């Protein structure tokens, strides 16, 4: 199985601050990576697919980048509604696997 | 408008079989490229992909649970089912179904999710 390692496990950011979350795959996943946001009691929401493509309706302050085994999610200007848990997920090979999550809070 | 909704027993005893249904609308599983996955999440933990079924009836399973899982779909291609045999406490989780995007053979993401159904395994 492809292991997905996310960092940090948690972070807090001030309003307007730029936030970056990292995800490392145990092997090259050729940009087959998606990012999700999950708020308490809600289903995950797809933010980014194909490592860098913004899902329809997602604010442009979210962006994804990376290649090979290293990927990142950036929020360019932290907003209150961005609080939640963020997960990465690889889609190159079955079984599909997720990172352990990053909890993002407002400072 | 794409919607998915899971249904299940809520609570069941260890060693029993868990049967879940995903009812969806806004797309048809008979359309080429369409896939529906099952994913679960224990409270406070990360997500675990369990199984998927595609428009052609091909099935994919997580090897860690493969011997216990069966995914299927109905003939109208508006429902997908998941059975998990011999459940134990470790199967307690919220279970989601999600529409799964494909580009060639790469799963690019899960773009629509159901609200989830909480399942508790307890004696």
C-alpha cells in the first residue's frame, strides 16, 4: 500500500496568514493527489484534485502543488471558515489511502 | 444535482453482518467512467477507503478487509451496497459513500459524499 504522511498534525494560524500543509507519499504518485477539508460533524469536501486543480466552487485562496512524492496545500489568507481538518489522498493505486489529517485552527 | 445518502442499522452485535445501502441521484452508475466508493471514519480518526464499484461492474477492495467485504449495485444503477461480515468493535465508524472521479485509471478524488451513517458495534 502507498503510505501518506501528513504534517503538521495540527497548527493554528491568524486571520490573513498563509498556511501550508505537507503530504508525502511512500512512492511516486505522479500527481494523483487530492486534498479535502472536513468540518466537525460534516462529510469531507474535495478542494484540490490532480495535485493542483481547484475543484469547482472552492475559493481561489486554496492552491495545491507538488510532484513525485512531495505535495502541499496552501491557504493564501486564512479565514475563519477555513478551520477544520485537512486530509490528503492518493489515487494512483488501490487501495486508495489517506493521510492522517491536519487540524487547522484560528489563533 | 448530485446527492448520495447512506442507510444502515445504526447498531449491531459483534460477529454479525453489516449491510449498508447508498442511494444516489444526479448521475447513473451505468455511465462510462462512473465509480462509487465506500469510505469509513472512526470517531476522531482519519479516513479509510473500503471498496469501490464502477460502471462496468468491476469491484475493488481494500486488501486489509477484502475477505469480509462485498460491494454490489442494483440493476437500476441508482444504489450501491456494502456488506461487511463478522463485524467487531473495530468496525465502529461513520460510513460514507462517495462518487469517485477517474481520469484514465487514476482516481482523482471523491467529489460528492453522502452525509454518512454512524454504525456502532456493541454487545
